[in-house]
C-alpha cells in the first residue's frame, strides 16, 4: 500500500511540476493600432519622402524658400500621426489635375465646332 501511495504522490508531484512548466496560452484581442503602425508608419514615411523627391515638388519648395538640407531633418522629426496625415493627403491629390467648369465648356465648344466644320 505504501509503494502505491508513494508512486501516486510522485506521479502527482511530477504532473504538478509539468503543469508549472507549460506556458499559459492567452487569446486576447490585439487592437489594430498596436500592430499595424509599426510597418505602416515606415511605408507612409517612405511615401512622403518619395513625394518630396519629385522634381516638381522640389521646384515648388525652392520657390517657397525651403532649403534641401532642412527638409530631410524636418520630415524625420514628424510624428507617425503627422506622417499618416501627409500620406493621406498625397493619396487624395488629383493625378492629372482638375478641370474647372469654364475649361470644360471651352473644350466642349471646340469639340462641337470641330465636329461641325469637319
């Protein structure tokens, strides 16, 4: 009886020791803003830097009096939230420009005149 009780106690102690060594798995919800910004912020920062390297943007910045040496340091000093806002504005820019109603009417009138003449 003592030997079976001893074996039971050792088995129980061994099981308890194994139970303490097993890591506990947790399935908590992780908010997106904790995971996504790490990779997304770097991508958006690259987008802003690529936009500022365009020749047309460089010309506009020179006209406005922004020095090239200060530009890089100021972009590096922006927070992730500011970079996200700038990248969002870059995405919202019209690709080919936008026509006013006056320009659209002139184009239509010219097209109608050409169609009538030909």
